[in-house]
C-alpha cells in the first residue's frame, strides 16, 4: 500500500498492533478463544469454497491463517490472494505459507480494505476472519469498506465473515462479556504488552452489533441472502452475504 491516509484516519488503536506484530500475536488469538479460532477459520474456509469458486480474496488476512486454510482445502486451479496493510504481518504470512509448502498457491498483497487493488467483479468470494469488526465498529470508513467488497465481487459472489458476535441468550451473553472483560483483556495485555489495543478489543467485542445488526448493515450495502451460523453458543459466528 502506497497511500494509507484513509486508514490512518481510522479511530481504532488496533492499527498499532497490526503494523507492529507482537511476537505472540497468534498465540494470544489461540489462548483468548480457547483454541477455537483454528476450528472457526477452517469452517470459514469451507464456506468460502462452497460453489467451487476460482478466485478468492482473504481480506485483512493478517498472518495468513484463513488463506492457509483455504489453500489446504482448495483445488490447484483456485487463485487465492491475501490482502493486508501490515507489512510485518504479510511477511509472517509468507513465511508460514512457505513452511507449509503452500507458497506457490498464495499471493499476499500489501493494500487496504478501502482501496482494494483489483478490478470490478474480480472475485467469486471474499473471506474475512476477525477483521470485520475492526473495519466496521465505530469506523467512519465502514461504508467505503463494504462498497469496495461489493465492487470487487462478481455478481452472485459471496462475502464470508467470521467474527465475534452477541449470544442471543441473555445469561450466556452476560457470561461472555464477563469473560471478555476479565480474561481476554488481561491475557492480551500481559502477553502482547499492548494495553490500548486489547482494551479496545474487549470494548468492541462487548459492544459489537448483534447478528441482526450485521445482517442489516450488509443488506444496506446491497448484499442479499444474508445468513448467519452461530459458533460457541453465539460468542462468534459466520455470516455469508451474496452480491
């Protein structure tokens, strides 16, 4: 990415943690989700490959876990690209792909979600794992991000999102919020050393939209047939929206 002025206007303090990858970034993710993030990304990869797409984008790919899951399950002719604005994360993603023997199946690209460097109607599927919240929660660029995803999808293409969510049951939701405020925030701060980022993470997870709210957001952006699959009693979920 050559011009990240739009991104720098994002209010999220997570920008710092993404551009300076802490040594234990992946470890923190595994711990705070009790290891479930690995399973959730595999399920998301399966959802991305539904309908036999030939061209897939992993948006906000980070250290490449969703891209790698897709590459392991996809046929040899499927084109898979990972896009992120964090150079350190992209370098880590490339190393992980090479180590897994998947370097020739993946292309990691430096860019941003508000200026996706691909032509209109290029992708059959855009997947995003645990970056959707950061792009939409109190983010003034939310509508631009959604319109860019819509633009680069082919007609009939699908936007597959795995993200933290709000359990429907009030007791489970309260317990989930307690877990996030006490355990997730504390572990994230201790292991990463980035207090502001994990304070923001806890706040955004507790206050984030319900599945209905996400559905309405996607419908307003022009998507249709929005579906939702709850994970871990609704603490997270997979949304699928069609262009």
